[in-house]
C-alpha cells in the first residue's frame, strides 16, 4: 500500500486589526495564506519570504519571521496531505494581488468556512491565542470581552505558538 503524498507549504500569517490576510488564487474557490512550496535548497522561511513577495508584493525578511505553528491537514483539492509551516513577521505594507493571486482579503474567524481546511485550523489556533476574534465577535466563549488590537492597518502580531 502506498502512502498519500504530502506537500509542504511555507506560509505567512499576517494579522492586523484582529484580521488575517488571506489570498485566493485564480481558478480556486477557497482562500489560503500567502506562501508556497520551498524550492530545492531553500528553507521554509526563505520560501515564505519569496512567495509573499510574489503573491502579494510585500517584502518580508526570512530572519525576521517567527515560526508560529505547523499543521498537517488534508490537502485542498488534491490527494494527500499538506504540512502548513506558518510564520508571523513584521510588515505594515499594503498587500496587492499579483501573479497567480486573484484576490486578497482580511478575514475573521467568521469567514473561516471560505478557507482551505489547514487555514481553518490555523484560524482556530489564532482565536485560541486571542489574536483573532471568535466567530461571534471579540468575546471569549465565556462571554468576557477580549482586548482589542486596534484598527486594520496596524502592525500584525508576532508571536510563537506558545501563546
């Protein structure tokens, strides 16, 4: 019996104003994080920086990226699994859809259903860490208010998964 193929996607979670930057490639109906597959000899952080520049026109430095989490999930629209290596890192630049990207958007947890499965899992982790609002606004499940992070356009969070 052969095992299902696994692809590694090196990605950037840009969080501003308690919203997550997502992209939708041409011809796809789901949203993903900016990022892609590392080229031979390229580290995941280097691949993330290259792909972010190619997809949304933002320059991020590999040495300024912080590993947030790794998620293994069913691949979207193909057999096998995806290993999502997800970084955070600083930038206040405005993203623009370029090349293979048809649309950029800022999502909250309420929009998670429009994303690929691995991104849905990431969104759940970001809510758990208090970086994104839950699907019902800026409150915890116990009804207590969350601290706000300011309006959209403010620098994204830079955290490790140990929130």
